[in-house]
C-alpha cells in the first residue's frame, strides 16, 4: 500500500464530531466504543487482547507499525478490537521478528482502521467527555449517515461481551512453541508436583497462561459459564479468574459461579475483570470509569508503601465504599485512587485490577503469580497434615 493512494475514511463520534483520514486496514464500516491507549509499544498485544472486544482503540503513540507483526506476540487467536485509530503508520516494518506489516495483518483479519487523524485532539476530547461510541468507515463517507448508525449502537454499560470471547470448549493449556522471551525461566523450578489450576475464561490472555505455567502450574481452561460444580470436579489446587471485556456486572453467570466457589475456600486469584467478578461475588459494586485506564505506566500501590508501575486495560472499577469489612484493599491506582487490588481477610483469595503478566508492559507485579502458588502450596500442606 502506498500512503499516497490510500482510500479515504472517516471517523464519526456519537456526539457528531467528525475526523477525516485515510484507511490502512480493511474496507467497510465498524462501530464500537472509542478509547485510547497510551503505551509506546505493544500494539500487537493490544490488538489481540480479548479485553478490547467491542472497542475502537486510539493509539496515542504517533507512529504505528514499526515492528510489524509476528506470531509469537499474539495474545489470542487474532485481533479482538473493532477498529484502530492512528496518527501515522509504517508500511515497511524494521524488525527481525516481523513476518508481515501491520496494514496487511489488519486487512487479512478484516479490521477497519484509519490514520492521518489528530490523535492528540481525539484523546483530549475523550478525556474531557469520556469514552464514547464511534464509527470508522471507508464505504459510508456521509457523516450524517454514519452518525445515525453510531447513535443506534448500544453503550458499553450493561453489555456482556464475555460470551463473544470465551472458549467454547474445556482444554488443557500446552504452549505449541515455548516462549523464547521468558524473563524468569527458573520461577517455577521445583521438585513438587505441578499445581492444578482451573482458569475461568472471561477473555483470557495467553501470557497469563505462560506465567502460571512458568510458576509450576498445570492449567485447565474452562468456558465462562462453567458451573462451580464442574470446576471443582477437576479437583483444583487453585482457581483463576481471567481478564475480559464489557461490563462486569452484566456477567451474571460468572458472578454466580464465583460466589459458589467461595464456599470451597480454594485459593483464588483474579486479574482485571476477574478482580471485578471476585469483588461482585463478595457483595461489592462496580461503576464505569470516565475514560478508563489503558496503558503501560499506571502507578499502583498501598501495601508497605511500595509503588508498582503496571500495565492496565479496563473501563470499570470496584466501588470502594461497597466493599465489606471482611475485604481489605491492597492496591490503589495512584492516579485517581480507585481500587486496584483486594484480599479477603480470612479466605485465601486476592485480585488486582491491572495486568501482572504484562505483554505488553513492565514486570513489577510478576510476584503476584508466586503469591498465588504460595497460597496453593499452603493449602496443599494443610490438606496433607489433616
């Protein structure tokens, strides 16, 4: 593709704001919630993260596509986003791992994308007015016609998107080609038997599975609507609640399952939506953030006054005032003081709103996987002693 003959495209927001640009993906029309990601790297992981299902992602980094696309960095089976917005793009990647360019990848997977947009102005607007529905089109160039379709689309609040991304079958995680970029290869080195973990898939990222495996876990992944009875039938040492898209309060089957699992008193660990599902199962409430947290440098901290730089991607948060006396907050997002981590005072369960598995992002919080393993080890020892 030549930048000089790119197909025209428009972006229309639900309030009538119009941006004119050029296409660098598939032809067509797409509608979703327009959000922004502030990461300077990791666009492929963002594109393939199931937590972005239903969203059109604006990348604030000014140029996209420099490192191309490679199969190792996929966080799922392919792109999960509804569309992509960029300032500038690169059609000829320069990276030894690249197997194709970003524009070709988006066309291959039928993802509509627009560039030559003032992403600074768009980001400032989202920060001011909040995340908003929008549409990108290369085939509908009349803003009023596209606006009518955008305004007819449902809002993210109340939307259950987990059903679109969860696995349809139970499977045991086995990485086809072990990662060559393992940053802590001895993390799970031990002579003890692997810990049996059942992962409830609300939109699971592959690197979460890699990190659990690195810490000595054997993982069985189950669909989001799997009952507590079926989960416990796997005789797990621990239960993991994954990340995922949409409004957590709308995932009623997941909340009900988590509430039932509390009775088993098994070690439980939740990330992102899993954190929200766990909080809801404990009686807390969630609310929609104005524009969400999406980037690689979000500060979180509280316990022992230590600060972690974290990777985050969420548009909802737990209401602090709704947490019961049996739950303590372990982390806050230090930008807006929203709940970023919690732990039960008696049961062996905890969760965080951010992504300790990174991909992309820093590794500051990788120790949380070790904490999960330690909780399973302690439970195993108590069981053996009884």
